[in-house]
C-alpha cells in the first residue's frame, strides 16, 4: 500500500539522517516475472563472482524470519534502517543485479535492468513513501538506458540512476554520454557501486590484473574508482554537463585528495591536452562528485581521518552510507569519528538532502 508507513515520521521534525546506500536485495524469481517476453527464457542470468566473501556478505539479522535472501523484506529493512538506525530517507541502491553491466548480452542486460526497475517500484517504492529509489541501467546500451531514465525519472520517489562500477570502457568515453545527458535532463545523479568489476566484459579491479582473493578485490576497489574519476573529468563530462552529479558508493574516500592533487599538477603542465577544462580538475571533482563513507577506514589515529575529510572538503562531498544489509554495515553510532558540526551536518543529511531534493521536514515523497 503506497505510503502506508508515513505515520511513523513526524512531518514537523527536521531530518537528521539520510542513508545513501541501502540494498533492497533482488529476488531472482520475483524479477523474472517482469522480464519481457523476448527474454523470458533467459531467466536471471548475470556474470557471477570470481571472489567469494568469506562472511557470506550479509549481517545475520537481515534474513527474513520466513527464510529467503537477507535484505529482501521491505518491512524488516524499514525496521532496521529507519527505526533502529534513525534514517529518515533510505536511498535504495541495487546490489548484485548490477553485475548486469558485465554481461556481453547487451539487449538482455537492458531488459533485466528494466525488469529490476519495475520490481523496485512495485515492491519497494509502493511500500513506503520514504523509500528513495535508484533505477538501474545497463551502460552497454546507452541510448536505451537514456530512454529508460526519461521514462522512470518522473516517478516522485526516483531520485537517482545507478549502474555497476565498471563496464567495457572508461566512464568518461562519449559512448556513455547519452546516459549522462538524460540524467542531467531529469535532474538525477548517477551512482556507481562495486560489483561488476572483473566480471564478464569488465576489466579487473587493478591495473596489475585480476586479484587472487576477496581480500585483494575488496581492498583495491578504490583503484578502479580513481581511474574512472580521472576519465570523467579529463574527457570533459562535467564540462559538457554542468548540472550533472556523480555518487561513488562503497569505494572509500581517503584516496580522493591524492587524485585531486595529482590531476591539478598534471593539468597545469598539460593544459593543451584538455582545452575543454576551464578550471582545475579538483574543482570539477568538488562541484560534481559525492563519496559514500562506507567502508569507513579505521586508522590508528582518528585525527588522520579527520584531516583527510577536511582536505577533501567533506562538508560538501561526503554522504553517509550504512551498506545495509552487508556484513560490514557502518552504523551511524560507531565507526565515524566526531567531526566539526558543519561537516557532520553535510555528511549525515545536508549533502544528500540537496543532492536528492528531499523534504527537510521528513515528509514523504508522494
């Protein structure tokens, strides 16, 4: 029933927490019901992992009492994320289904993305009007992805587009620009989340080749993100689409300052190679990009992390992420050190509120 849980949120209250990475876990049999007739015989087929998480990937209490996949029950997710963790708006981001970005069957990948989006709207967004939706796209078919963004983008609870963290080419290539044009037109940011790297047609996480273990794969996620951020800026995506915004999920953020410094240094020495950039690359990064907090690093000296956050202007660029229902979920009450008030306000709700155009009083989206 649409909006059936809105009474649990007082519309007069100022919001205090937006969780930008909450996974409504896909149920293949349910999504299969939405796949078009053309691909009905394919079922739910995506390239699957080379690296298995030794902790099976989920926190134990996220599995429904009746059985099934952790994170697949809207009511249990609402209880854990909204009631227990105090989240006003969970941003529902696709999880394993994002592996479709690695499929060499391009049209099927697009059909699966559409099926996921229809399932997301009917099972999740209709359940609670505080659930914020991110529609999935298959980047292998940019024109079709753009059409789907325009089709679903008017839904009042759709506030983001999401795709896997890798596909066949670097994200800055003009091949993908129809997707970005549609995002800007609809006022929707693009988010990426790890999953597709190293699977199917996608390149490995590292420039050194394929990792041997989950530990290596998980640790080096930032390597791939850094390369794609450089691609987006240097190819001129943010210069071409000045209102377009990008969200980097589950890849950490402590790598960002060094990328900004290195890009600015090289831009100063090689401006003729990038005439479309009218200002230092670090300014495009700060103005167009947001970085999720999860997995939060845990240095021996928390002051090192605080300083990193200040250097990257975390008051404007960081957004809180729990990564529910995964095993390394970051609860708001631990893991993140005490920070200056202006940074905490931006990190916990201010940046996401502006990014997703959310009501400040905690009211629903319908």
